[in-house]
C-alpha cells in the first residue's frame, strides 16, 4: 500500500504545448514545410518535455518513503525539543524545492516558521531538496508553550512539477507516530498544615504513637509498664536482666489528592483548570521530595476499571513522572466525569490515607463524604485561592468560611 | 540570490525571443546574419547592466536604463545589425532589464514561451516557403529558451531551500545541467529515429490495408508504383527529346497522383492524431474537473485536518438511522440540520469542541451538553423538567446557528 495519497494539480501549460507540438509534427510531414525539418525537432522536444513531466508526476511517490518512527518527547513548558523525520527516495526521481507542510497542536510552537493558526491547530512548513537514491533527516525544532499533548495531525509534501506550472501534493495516509508531552507548570502552594500522625502505617518516623512490633532493631532494659510480649527472651537470658525489644515508630503519611475539574453545577471544565493542575503538580513534586506516597484522582473520564483518571498510590521519581504525564493528558476540550463518583471511589480508598487534599470547586454534596472521611481519622484539606496566593485549609475552617 | 537567478533566466528567455524575431527578420530579406553577434550583444548588455548596478550600489534610475539602451544600440550597430533591428533589440532588452529591476517578482514566462513558439512558427513559414536554407536555425532559439527555463527552474527551486539542507554543489550542478541535457539527448535520439518510425508506420499501414482487403486499392498501388518508378527512372540527359517530353507528361501525372496519395495518408495520420488528442482531452477534462472538486473539499478539511463531516455524504446520511431515545434523536436532528449547512460536528469532536469551534458560549448551553452526555454515555433517563429544559435550550441553540448562517 502506498504511504501517500497523491493529488496532482497543473495548469495545463504543457498540454497546450503538446497540442502545438502535435501540429508541428503533423506539418513537418508535408514537403512544403520542409521534410524532417526543425519543426519536427521542436515538436518532439515539446512532447518529450510533456511526457517527462507526466511521468514525473505519475511516479514521484512510487519509491518515496517517510520513515515514521515512534517518538515520545517529554518536556516542560518553555523548553525546546526537536522532531525528526527521515525521508527516503529509493527511486531516481528527484524533488527540488519541495515543501513539507505539517499541522500540529498549537501547544507547541515550531520556531518562527508557523504559517497560520486556526483553533488549536498550527501549521509549519519546511523546504527541502531530495535527490534520487537519497535519504534525508528532517529536523524541526519546537518550543513547548502550553501544557498538554501535541501530536502531528497531518503531514503533506508539496512537490512542484519538474518543469514548473504544477504541483503534486502527497498527503501522508498514516498518523505520524510522534507525541510531545508538555508537563504542567508548577505553582507553589503554602502547605501550612502540621503533620499529625493519626494512623498506623508502614512508614518509619522519629515521632509517632504507633510502633511496628515486627521491625525491632535492638533491645533496652526493661522499664515498668512494658508489655510482656515485648520482652526479648534470648537477650534476657544472655544478660540475666529483663530486656525489652526496641521497635520502629511508624505512621501513615500518604496523601490522596482529589481534583475536581468541573465548574459549579455544570459539566464544563472550570476556567481555573490550568491553575489547579499546576497546584497538583506542585503537590506531587513536594510529596516526591519528602518521600511521601500519594494517590491522585481526577474526574476526567477514561476507559478501564476505574472510569476516570487515576494515579495509584506510590512514590519516587517514576511515580512523579507518571503523575505529570497524567496531568499533561487532561484535555480541557474533552469530557468531564461526575465528581461524586470520583469522591465515592476516593472514600473507599481514603482509609489508607491520613491526608486528603481537595482541589477545585467544593459543592455542598461533597461535604458529607468528606465529613465521613474525617470521622475515620483522615484530615481533609481544601484549596483556597485569593490574590494569586494558594493555600490549603482544613475542612472545618472551610465550612466556617463558607458559613 | 533566488530572485537574482529568476531574473537572469527570465531575461535570457526574453532575449531568446527577441533574437529569434531579429533572426527571422534578417532571413526573410535574404540578409545573412551571424547568430553569435546576437548572443554577444545580449551577454554584453547584461554584463554592463550588472557592472552599472554594482557601481551604483543597486540604486539605478530610469536615466541609467536609458543610458543602457543607448549603449546597447551602439553596440548592436557596431556588430553590423541594421539600425532598425538594433533599435528593437536595445529597446526590448533594456525594457526587460528595467522591469526585472523595478519589479523583481515579474513572472511572464508562460506568455513569452507561448509567444515564442507561435511567433517562431509563423516567422518560419515565409522563410521556408522562400526555401531559405537558414530558416531552420531560427527555430532552435525555442529549444534554447526551454532549456534555459528548465535549468533556471531547477536552480531556483534548489536555492529556495535553506542552506544546511543543500546537498553537494557538484550534485546540484549535475541536476541543473543534466536534466536539460538529458531532454535534449532524448529529443535528438527520437529525431534521428523518426524516419525509421515513419517507414515502419507506412509498412504497417500498407500491411494492414492489404490484410483487411484494401490491398488492391489504388492507394496501395500508387505507393508501390511510385516507389518502383522512382527507382527505374533513367537520367534525363541520356534520353531523347520525344522520350523527355513523354516523361515530363508522365511525371506530371504521376506527381499529381503521388501528392494526392501522400495527402490522403497525411490526412489520415493527422485526423488520427487530432481525434486521439481530442478524445484524450475530453476524458482528461472530466477527470480534472472531478479531481479539482474533490481536492477543494479535501482542502477545506485539511485546513483543520479533520476527517469527513459526520453527515457530509448524503448516502451515508440516509443509511444512518436516528436513535430511538428522544433526547438523542433531538440532538441527532440538530446535528444533521447543521451538517447540511456545513456547520456539522466532526467525528472526533465533542459537543463542547463543536460549539467552541462555532464560537458559541458553551456555558450558555451547559444543560444541553450535560443532559445529552448523561443520556448518550451515562445511559440514564431525564425527568420531564429536564427534558423541557433540554428541548428549550436545543431550540435556542438552533436559532443561534440560524443567525450565524444569515
């Protein structure tokens, strides 16, 4: 199957010349015009031009190949990258001054070459020569301007006819397998909540009321009040004094971040969506730096067991990168899911998270669920924004403010 | 650089035209003309123009072009051209240079080429009727013109590409000179091969005519007799007067027959060629019209790079059944109505994107979007109030679209 769809446009200049050439050849048969005269030569010459032009138009794409490799480029807004294509002409027909026209999502900007923009699509063009039996690497530098996913929507090559007065347009039939992920900007938030160790967990800490009896790392002399099951009998036998096991203090530190992308009483995306996503990105980075595990729920629908965007609990750099990728994939032109279903899922997993952060609009219907979470020992924080400053307040303070 | 190359090759094409005209004007009056003097005249004029331009730092006035014209005239006169012809050359070439200087984007290639071909033919006719042996040379200017055009076009296109994309200079030059040379070689080869082709065609024509039962026709006999008698005709000096007179009469008769036989064959060949071209073009025009129509439609889609309209194809539309749900059906009807007026929703577009594309406020129609999506994707039912609200907003949306159309 051919890789390109071909469309030929010419203004029939050479057809006209071919007609004239036919008359020349016809007249050249008559003795009065001179047998085998130069009329015949001119006629043949014009015909040769016409046929070579015709053959060129017909066969230029026969052995032309665009090597469409899968590319995934990840970068932050403002950073620059480079898209690369390989164009190979396996045949002998050359392309002179061909234009490579590419349309792409406008959250990236391809240098100053952008030709025009309409809606969310921009177009860029690049001129190239490709001779016969030649392969060329085409690099198109770009700058990420806005969070999101940028894909090349279409690619076409416009080749001028060999002798002018026409154009052959080759449109790539398949999708360009290049994806550019622009991570969200990171907006700093004031996190003034104090960590309260309210839940038993598996994370070691210096100060906690919870201890993990399995993770003993030493012994100490017995003190009154120490439970009998903490006595280390082997050490006691060795030292002939009661020894108590010293165990790790643990707590649960993980976060659950819930992002409501909807506006109040409407399925549409909120105007503050970019701001909210930037805040989530900051929370993710903060949690990663502090080694806090976190889980993320966004009420944007997707296929799968969990019917909305969900980043499962985890920590570390890979987890952070995954979170940023999910945040980058939130398409504000797409659909939103109901936050109630997202909250219901959050409530079911909320028991394992001592801290819950809510970002976005808070509706009255959410408060009951959050209250239930608080009753299980979870602290719920709601994001507030005023005068370009963002901070989190506990649910109680929020309710008071709301009243 | 690119504009410079364009101007140079266009100027050379113009120069070829005027050289051809002057050549035929001289040939027609039986005046011998040296082609090299015409070429020298053109090259020297172009060189003076570039020197003058460099000296004046590209700030040339009309005065400088007048000066250029005078120099050209004097040089042509010195090269031995008639004063009238020298004036024509000087004026024409100076005018073309001034045109490319003041309007570098001037592109009159096609006009000049067509003029050259037609004018060349009509100037060639009187010269060939007068059996002037130099008549053929004039037409070679057309060859030169097209060769310059091809080379010029290839080089300008190559130069259009950014510097770092250039291949080796040698490779570029090989294409600039190789392609026109290749075309000239093919032409020369075919030209040399033409007598054999004609002979072959004649033999084939005779064979077919014989095979289909027309072998005994006078046409076939004429050709045979003509060939046989040309071979056996004795030299005129060796014949006596009575035989000579007889031969003259016979030859005159045979010539008449031969001409008419040749004419018939040529008419048949010509008619075949013309009808073949006619049929081809008729067919071709239809194809082109069809292609351009689809290309225009595709172009519109390519602007936004979307696939076909959801309801663009009427046949598809007829096949597509309306959904049973009232809510979905109402929306379906609206979409179909919009699609017929080229405002339809794309296949891969959400309702929000659609309204956004049509520059409508999505918040204003939030209920329509929400209710439709609830029913369409959530497979839920609406209350009577919600249905009423939905229908009202949908009607409002349709009215807004109507306003957009007007």
